[in-house]
C-alpha cells in the first residue's frame, strides 16, 4: 500500500470492523465513531510506516480502542436509547466485564487475532491470555444467559447498530491526516531552527558558554486543536500528543523477571477515569498532574493457590501508573507530587522505611520502601521516574514484612522508562541502574517535624498514629525529660532560639495509659550556638544519675560528623516505690537546626528494639531535607 487509492481501500474495508469493536468495547456509539475516524487520520499521518507493516488494521486498532476507551469512561457505561432488547442485553453483559476481559473477548471474536497476537496486545503471556479469555467468555455467557458457543454471533449482532453510521469520505480523512503531518513537520522545523539559533548564540557568547547536547526543551508553538474534541470530562490530549498506547506499559513478564512470585498476570488496564481513581495504596488523588493529557493504570497479580478459595488475597500484587503531561515543567511537578504521596502516606498504619535515589533511570527517579502494619501486614516497594513529559510509577506489594529485591524493583522501573523514553514526549532512557540512600522527601505544613509515616508501630496497639497540629513553643517543652529539662525559648550564647515549634503524636481510641506519649520539638540557632545547645543537653544527661535519685541513664546512640550530631538515651526514673517512668530521648542538629524527640512507653506498649534510634535518625533526615 503506497498511494491514496490503497489507503482509501483500506479505510472502506476496515472501518466498519473497527467501529463494531470500539462500540462493543465501550457501548458508546458517538465515541466509537470518533475514535475510528481519529485512528484513520493517525494512520494516514504515518502511512509510509503503516503501509509497510504486516497488517495496517492491527496497527490502527490499538489507537482506535484507546481513543474510544478514553472518551467514554468519563461517563457511566453508555447505551443508546431505543436499542433492540437483544443488543441491549449484549451490551449489559459486556458492561459486567472488566476492561481487560472485554478487550480479550473482542480480540478473539471480532478481531480474529491469533493467541500470541492477542497476548502481545494485552501485555500477557500466552498462558495468562488464554486463561483470561476463558474467564471472560464464561462471565459473558453467565451475564448474557446464553451458551458460550453463541458469543461470536451475539457480538456480531451489534452491527445492527453500527451499520447505520454514515462515514466521511476517505479524501476528507486524508486531508485531516495531511494537515496533522504538516503541523508536526512545522513544529519540528521551528524547533530545529530555534535550536540552531540558540546553538549559534552559545558558540559566540562572550561569557564563555559552550555548546551542549542537553535535551532541554526548546519552546515551540502549539499545534492547532484537533478537529474532534474529546467528550466532556474525558482526558484532553495536548495538541502535539500521541495517545499513550497500552504497549508502552510493562507486560507481566517484566514483573516476573524482577519480582518473586509464580504466575504473574495482568489483571486490568484502565485510564483511571472511573470510580474514585485511587487504585493504588497511598495515592491522594486520581492523577498527580491535575491537567494530565493521558494516563494508564495497569494491575498485576500472582496466581492464588486453588485451595485458598476464589476470594483469597494474592500474596503478591503490583501496579504501574503512567501519565503524560503537557510540559516537562508539569511532569516535574507531577513527579514531586507522587514522591509526596508516599513520603507522607496517611493510609492505614503505613510506615516509610527507606528512601533511595535511583540513578541511571530516566531524567529523575526515586524508590521508597513502605510497610502497612495493619493486619495482614503488607510491604510495598515504590518506584517513580520521569522521562520527558512522562511520569511512571511502579509499586509491588507482598504480604508480610520482607522487602523483596529492591534492586530488582529498580530494574523494573528502568524497564517502564525504556518503554516510554523513545516516544515523542519522552526524555532520557535507562542506563546502569544504581540505588543510593537519601533523606526522606519533605512533606506536610511543617516539613522539619516528623509525620505519621515516620512512626513505627507499638506493641498491642492496632490503631494508626495521628499527629497534632504543629504549634509555636511558648512555655514548657513537651519533648524534655526530668534529666535535661531543655527549653527551646530564651537565648543561647546571646542568640535567641528561632522558629521553635512542637508537635505531639497520639493514637486515638487506643485507651492507652496517661503517661504514654511521643513528642518532638524543633528550633533554629546559628551553627555555633546550636552546638553549644546540644553540648548542654549532653552534660545534663551525663550528670542526671547524680542529680536525680533513683534515675538510670544509658546512652544508646552517639555520633558527630562535622556540624551534624545525634545522641540518644534511655532513661529510667523511680518516682515511687512501685512506679518507674521510662523515657527514650534523642537530641540532634544539622548545622543550626535543632530537634529533640522523646517517647514514653509503658510495660505493655513499647517500640521494637532499635525502632526509637531509627526514628531519631528520621527526625534528623527531616531537619536536613526540609527547605
């Protein structure tokens, strides 16, 4: 196929099949018709490449389906009024299936693809795709109340609706495709001219600047709007954006290569416009970028053992979420938003265990390990990366408290980036992947203070921590002990403590003893006076046993590195013949930033060994990373 006549013949031959498929996928005839038209416009734009593929229809179909799905899912499953009852029943049966089930069913019965082709298009192994097709066929038969042998016939009868559609002439479609091609060529030419002009400026710049191969975006004029606007409420494509194809999402095989578990499979792939959009743990909103151009979310799961029952929770699940933004600036903001969701996760009893920079993946990337201590315990490994205007997130979950293959999860994130970086909105791809520990991302309205996600669980308590609002220190310091009685008001070495704030952490509804509590106080001094402040606390703790009868003070942590210090103690004070109050207390500084944190346990409600020391380290991280 090399000329308009061949394209016109292809258009007339394939349009009704593609319309039937898109209509069966969505139940929305206007969205289906628009998506088919847009698919052929895109095909003529890329006709030189499309005409050389083994099947032009197979090239167009994913774009048509993606456009149709994106347009209709902003509304409830849509059906035309006055439909034949048989057609209505078929659409309702299809509406009971997941998106992935519908796609598998339609590929098998309306697109006549082979099983390997079907599996590749939905991102599954052949075996997983075959199982999904069996399940989809059974579910359709159940809801349609018809034998599975009639599935193809019932689906093809939807053509009684689609056959009534009137089509634009092929020449009109080609003109739209040609205009699209010219627009893209113009944008590319302007960008090239701008780049040449800028490079010439750099070469002659007297200040000594040198030419660079940096891929920083050059401002380009916007393309004219698409002739077909998306349905109200649907994701709106940017003028120069290609659809985000499902082939750009990682397949189940990529999960299986890096994450333990047998029988990984794709559960579903959606554009996340249905429901509340909170398909993954810790997400605070549907999209990280409120003005997102396109988005996909894919869920994976391992097979559950047959003897566990049909409703048994899979031991391991995974997700990938990908968004494309209108600009790199917006994508950078989206990347920070995702980091903030997980660094300050308030879902359940989730604790942030560690944060790492992922080097060699995209333009920027990070990994976090979290654990939700609610029964049953889940451990998550999150990866988030940006490449150009794409932000992609991978999240793996395992039952229990084991962290599974953090380096493998970083490689998985690299695979996700490699599937995106060579697309038009993409940026840097994946090189040598390395994990480097880093401080937790600042979050909240008081980023120097600990947040709920930092706090470890305590024994015998199954409720989440809640932080009070940060308040200015005006009197007594709630983080002080009887040994140190540290004050964050007044002066040290003639300089007043500034920016003093305090916060208490509670477990509402847990019916804990009145003495139980966790508090933190922070402040700022010049670096030299801050060092004097910490030294004064250390002297008071060293002399506490001499000053306080019945007290015992044990140093549990002490380190200094330049202007960074952290010291912790375990204190026991006998307040009566049968009552002993115990404290864990830490004081530290980063330059002139100060913190003190204390925890008062009870015999039945305590932190695990080493947990308070780790909490003190996190408090120091918060000081260091806050703006």
